[in-house]
C-alpha cells in the first residue's frame, strides 16, 4: 500500500546514511525529502506539514549517541513520527463485558462491507477462537443477503437472515437475540451501503445503532478513494460513534494517502486493512509495524505470524533434524517449497523481510516457477527423488518432456539441489558459520536464511528458504547472465549484508 512512499523515504534516508555527523544542512535535506515523499503519497498537505514538524522536533531533540549512526538516528525519528501518525498503539476491537460482542459495519456503497464482515468473522474464528454470527441486514440490494449467506457457507460461519420485507433495525435486534440464545460470542451486522448525503438511509443506520447498541461501529472505507476517505469518515462520525476504521483494497493502492491521513485528521484509528479479495486477506493494522514496513525495515513480525498460522511447528522441527543429518532429498525439497508457497505469493512473503521489499519493488517475481519446479520433481520416480544421482541424461530428457520443461531447467534444478545437499551436510557438521562461508551466492535460494527465519519459533524454517528457489531464476527478465542474473543489486547487497 505504501510502495511509492516507501521508495521515496528510503531515498531521504540514503541522503543521510553514512554521514558522520548530522548537521543542520543534512537534516534539512533529509526532512525536505520526507515532506516531498509524503506529498507524493497523496497525503493531505496539513498532515505533511505537521509530520515534518514532528520529525524535526524529534531529530533535534534526540540525544546524540556517538556510537549510533546518524542516519539510523534520523530514520528512528522518522519511524517514531510515522508510528504516531498512523495512530500509535492500535486500540484493537472493543471488548464486551457480558454477552456477545456486537460489531456493526457501516460505509459507502461498494466499500467492501460484506467482504469485510466475512473476513473479520473468519479472523475471529481462526485467531481468537470465537463463534461469530453474521447478520444480513442489507435489505436494499436484492442479492446482498445471498452474498453474505454464500460467504458464510464457504467459511463455515453461521448467517442470520430474514426476508427482505423486514426492517433492518429489527432484523439486527433479532439477530443479536439469536446470537445470545445460541451462545455466539461475536455478532457482526452487515448493513447496506449508503451515501452520507442520503438522509433516510443514514437515519436507518442510526436506528440500527440505537436498537442494538453495538460495542463498536466499524467504518469500512475503500483506500483507493484517497483523501475522500477522510471526508466520509468525518461525515459518518457526525451521525454514528465510529469505533475504528477498516481500510479495504489496500492491495490496489500504491500511495496510501488515506491510511496516512485518517488518524491525524479525524482522530479515528485504522484497525484492519483488507489486502485482497480472498477471505483471509485481512490484516490487523499495527502502526509501529506498519511504519517499519514503510521504511523498509521489513515486517518480520508479520512474517512470523503468517508462518505460525500455516506451519506445523513440530513437523518443521523434525524436518530440520533430518536436514541436518544430511537426509535431504527431493521429497523434502518439495515439502519445503510448498510450505513457502502456503505463506502467500513469493513477492509478498519476501517483501516482509527487512530491506527486501524495496529491492523487489520493480521485480517481477514469478510464482509460476514454483509450479514448474514442482512438475519436474513430480516427473521423477520416488527412487529418483530419494537418490538424484540415479537420474542419468536419458531420464533427465524424459523428466523434461514429462513436466513440459527444457532439458536445461532439469539440469539446473538437479545442480542446485546437489549444491544445497552439500550445504546441508556442511551445516549439520560445522554449523551455520561454515555454511555461510562456503556458499556460492549465484546458486542459492536465500543465503543467510539457512539458520531459520529471524525470530521464527523452533529454530525457524528448516533450511530457511527452500533450496533451489534461486532468486535470480525466480525473477522474470534478464536471463542467462552469469552470477546474479536478474537479481536486483539492492537484493544482492541485502544478501551480502546478511552474510557479513
Ligand atoms: N482487491 C480487493 N478487493 C476487495 C477488498 N475488499 C473488498 N473487495 C471487493 O470490493 C467489491 C465490493 O465488496 P463488497 O463487500 O460487496 O462491498 P459492500 O460495501 O458490501 O457493497 P454494498 O453492499 O453494495 O454497499 C467486491 O468485488 C470485493 O471483492 C480488498 O481488500 N481488496
Ligand atoms: Mg454489502
């Protein structure tokens, strides 16, 4: 969501990095670059002005610590100011003292309310082990009730609905009653989309609020509408007590102006962001983490959370032990690769690692290559997967044909696999250090990640990134050059940096 801001801010950062001392002049330059970056991100000029003032005060107020790089001190000030701008600590969802937590969705037409209802219910069910009930109270659009019912069915979440001849406030009230009787601990009311100038519909929304007395009204806003989000939040908040905002469609919004302005201009916090159309594409909005992501500090916490969701920790530990004993074969290779795939599209996953996001900005990371590698491995016999040395040229040709690949690709895969195998056994014997030293950067997936993702539970992903996911090879574009063909230099620096 903050791609362009992120790029521009790291430019500002670079102008200061490496400077021995922070002088008024280079602070000034850095700050000017920050202001420019914000304006380009479609941030309200008042927000940009206040933000720059805040950064300036922090930079000047910061005690100069000799051992800390001035650039790092500057970026820390920007990070703290950005965290503040995004809302500081997230207030989270309201809490119900007794009975079910009642949440009411409101927002403009098509902003993503119904989708968000389903996403939030799924999030509460999976992450918080709740038993949510969805209430279909959009009786304006004939298909709205069915839309929610279908989503509920897909996700295994109960939907309370009545005929469309009922009044929405009554449906909501009965929905809450139904939840109490059936021991649901969360109720989410999906309401019809409306324009704030539509007085009749706004009144209806007020009635729903009065009848059900929800613990929180969540305003759903489409981040693509940029600055308009601020205006509609203000208008809705005049009529309803808005607890917080869910910002949707951030996957299509490269500038993030809305996200940066809402809190400062309306006092309402963003609680969640929608990052795609699928039901699991909802993320908690955490300002310090988001600030880190914007500044290219990566989002290791996000990655770990995602990994915890999809990775079976016990199995991962078992695999790691096997790997270290040198029991590494193509079966394991495939398993590791699929694990990474479960984390999400490769670019998204890698983008969460510090420094990688910016480096990958213009790179076309191709998830299809995962599929091709998978096809090659599946064209091998089980014996071959265990002992790749058995795969002679005849068989390589056959595997290439069977998987719809060039012979070259099979050669490449086996070569990478063998390198990885060697590395694994070295790592088993001599630990991480020997592995780091003995690596060929051109052939490896993510060198330096071998010891596990930083902060990952249980020693991290065994083997880190799956072998053979040659970054150069995964990326579209420049082919056939030696060494790090196709790998952006920033990423190379990143990889090198990690191996220092
Ligand atoms: N890419 C993307 N699309 C989204 C996101 N959230 C919602 N959408 C899409 O936005 C469109 C509208 O979503 P709905 O949930 O129906 O919106 P609504 O606010 O309920 O619409 P009304 O009930 O008509 O007011 C759908 O096509 C959704 O798939 C998101 O985070 N990312
Ligand atoms: Mg809807």
